[in-house]
C-alpha cells in the first residue's frame, strides 16, 4: 500500500467516472465523452513511454557504438589493454593502466578528503548550527556545486598550485618523506602539479554533492529517536555516531558513491592540474593522467586508427567503472529505502 | 479566426518560396573546409576580408588536423587542412593534392630568473637530451659551455611538453628526431608522443602557464604565441652552425632554402633546413583538395580564394604573426593546381585568368 507524507495509507483513488459524478451531481456521462477521454489517456501514456524509451535507446546506442569504436584496440591488445602502461602513439602501442590508475587514485584522494569534511558540514547543518545560520551555509554549499569545473581547474593551477608547491608539499615531504611505506608517496620535486593536487581539487569539487545528500538523509532521522538519546544524556557526538549514522548508514554510503562517480568522470579541472603524463609513479607528487583528461587531450588530433580506437576503448573503460560505482550507489540507496519503509 | 490563419499560411508559403529561391545561390557562395587548429585564426581573417570583397563565404571548422584529413577523405568538405603533410602514397590513394598555405614555427621558451629573451643558446642535440631526461640540471656542463656569459642556476630542469595531440608537437618532435638518433629511437615523431620526462600542458596556453608557473622550466610553443606573450625564448643553432632568433625572416629563410621541387606532393617538413639564417623548427600547414572534385565549381572557388590569400593575404598574416609562403613556392603550387586539379572531362579547374586583383 502506498503511504502519504505522514505515513498514513492513501485511500484508493475513486475512478474518473465517480469524480465527475460527484462534481456534476449527474448520474450518467455520455459514453462518447468517456471514450474520448480514454483515448487521450492512452495517447498520453504512449507519449510518456516513448520519452522514457528514448533514454534507454540512447544508453544502449552509446554502449554499442563504444564497443564498435573500441573493437580494433580491444582485439589487438586484448586484456593487456588494461594491464600495460605503454601509451605510445608513435609505435601504436596502447595500454590503459596509467589513466586507469590515475583516475582511481585521484578519485580516492578526493574521497578521503571530501568525506570527513562533508560529514562535518552535514552534522553541523542538521544538529549543531542555530536555525538562522542553516540556510546561508546550505546555500553556500549549493553554490559551490554550481561553479563550472573549468573554474576549479584555473583556480587550481594559478592560485592553489603555487601555495601547494611552496608550502604544503615541502611540509609533507619533511614530515612523512622518511617514513617507511608512505614515504614513497611524497617523493620527487614539489611542482604543485600532479596526482595529489588533482585529488585535492577533485575533493573540493565533490564536497557539495556529498554534503547535500548527507544533509538530506540526516534530516530523515525521526526526531523521537534523537530526542530519546538526548533524554538518556547522550552528547551531540554520541547522538550523531550512535543514532544518526547507523540509521542513515546506507544512504550516506550511497551519497559518497555518487560523489565518487562524479570524481571519476571529471575532466577539465583535472586536465589543468594532473600534469597529463603517461607515466606510472608511486609518488603522489609526480604528474599522471586520468581517463577523462587523456580523452580531452588527445581525441582531436589522434590520426592513427589504433590511437582513435584505443581512446574510445578508454571511454568504454570509464563507462564501465562509473557504471559499477553508480550501480553500487543505487543498490545501497535502494536497500535504505526498503529498510526505512519497514521501520516507520 | 480561420481567415487570419489562412493568411498566415499563405504568407508563410510565400516566404518559404522566397527562401527556396535564395538558398541555392547561398549554398554556391560558401565553401567548406575543416582541419588544423593552428591555421584557424589566419583563415578566419582571410575568409572575413574575402567575403566583404567578393561575397563568397569560407566556412572553416577547426577540428584538428586528424579530423580534417578524415573529412576530406570522406568528401564532406571542399578542402582539409593539416599541419602534418601526407606522403605521396597516401595522397594518391585518396586522390588528393596537397600544398602549403602558411608557415609558422616552434620556439623553445624557458622560465629562468636573470635570463632575458634570446639570451640562452641551445643546440638541437642539447634540446633532445633535455626532453629525453638526460640533462636534468641547468648548470650542466654542456649547457654552461654553450652559454659562457649566462648565469645558469643549479636547479632542476622542469620539462614541459604538449599533452594534447598537435601539429606543434609534430614539428617539434620531427626536428628532434632529425638531430638526435636517440630521440628518434626512444620517443619518435608524431602529433602526440610518449614523453620520458616532465609534465604536459593542454594547448599552447597550457604549456605557457606551466612554464610560467614552474621555476627552471622549459617548454615549446608556437612562434606567434611566444611573441604575443613576450615569453623568454632561446636561440637555436641551425644546420649551418649559426645561432638564430625566431623571427619572420628566419622562418622565411627556412622555406626559401627548402628543396620543394624535389618533394612530390609538397611533402616536405621545413625542420633543420640549410641556410645561414634558417630557423630550424619551422613548419607549414597544408591544404588538401581532391584532384577530381565532387563539385568542380566549389573547388574552383576554393582555389580562387587561396590564390587571393597568397597574393593579398601577407599583411594580414604578418599582423597575426604568421609567416607567409614565399612567392617562389607559390609559383610551384599554382603550377601543380593547373596540372593536377581537373574536372570530370579532364579540363584544368584553375587558370591564370582567375587571379583576382
């Protein structure tokens, strides 16, 4: 049974004939009118179905054309396409390992940075902040989401990169550079351009998305649950950690995955600051490349067929990665809806 | 109500009829081209001036050289433009003629404190070693020996290259492959290559901003871009052993020294040419046309436009810091038009009578 906004079951809607009867007070409506209405109704259904169908056709069309376009590369290089790191347009040897690695690592850095900050903003907005401050901060976060990505890229290169190169990276190097294992992440010249800067910019870009979802799901926590906890003497932190987060766990994770999905496909901002180099390196200070920025950089002047086909294959790989991430997010969000549906 | 809508219909019909009679004329008065982004600013300038003069529009899509080659082969455009010349075999297979329309060059630029534009001297071999990652510091013995008066810092060389595929990279790597065997083997020559060192910027502006951003960096940009942005360029040693500065005269010297006659289909890169004044990293953009055009009249209009550009377009090219093709080369090009571009009956599409004053 469907539920209304207050959880109360809806009454079954009376059919059209009854409504009209109620409205006009007449007992009978001419059949011709009814027939026409039914016809229009059917036409309306069909129109909306076509509109929805177009989306599916587009999706399938894109997948098919990606497959056809990338066939040459996939059949030449086979599975080695995703495991080798050569990207040489001169000898026409292509492997996607460097861009795949760059895409995943920069997105991972972004998530590591964005999740705690988003969590902080969302908790502040829903639990801590006074009522009058919620709207301005909430709007500011939404505005952050509206900034075009190329602006982030330019800001990253012209303002953020020098600060990073002159202050942050030397500090990271002197602090962690000699630590075993993680020390390897902070080697090389601090350029302000590379994997770490790209990840940080990406992190800033996805904060608004994750924050917005977290705030919305935190607001779904029933008041009485939180108030009971406060009544038992819990602190705000304890309420957040023991009540809000467990209640919204799945949706929160879903929101993080949506942010991740955006980070994976981001192009222009990354192109500005990742360094665009097809080289694999353990250090996060070194330049790298992501799938999206490789495509943006090389597509226009890719002359050889193998090069073009490999670029399309890269697109297919990105499509698959994003598809997996977004499906996971949807699954998690769905399982939350079911659970909360049962509970309330 | 009904009457008004009828009137509207009638009006619409009249208007569309009117349009229908105009449209074919317009279609004939536009020629379409696609390709190189490098040539776009000057082609756009020429096209605009030419349209006010003759009424003929040239619609050019700067989709990149690779795209231009694909489009002309697919016969969707009247002409294509490419920074990389096609070899004679590929031209014959596709039934195309090729000729240079405008020149430019590539200039190494650096970001070194206390070094003024033109002060630093480089040789091709040193440049290749820097881009191979073999010379890594500015006070390297080989660099210091070449630049006795210049204060070179004990800093790491930050190598910047073009990340996107481009004609600029094609010309630059063509030159380095010519002067360094090791560069040819390890990196090679293409619109984009697998660099062994440094970072990559997108476009001339991307390379330029990386060079400005990173202390002790070196990059390569188009001549016009280096000039307009007053970047610190380096002098280069040419084939004759002379150090030259990048300027219009040195690019034209390279084109004049080149042996065009011995290069079928004008398949000639202007890198590392002989001549005491030649700038070694010079390149041209090439126009591609079908030998037997689908629409003879369109090809004819295109050739008229290019002839006009050769004769009247030099000032505009100078103003935009492009280097015009020398007149001696233009003569060869137009001789090729007469010989190779023909209509279905085998009659030459281009004649001297079409030259516009």
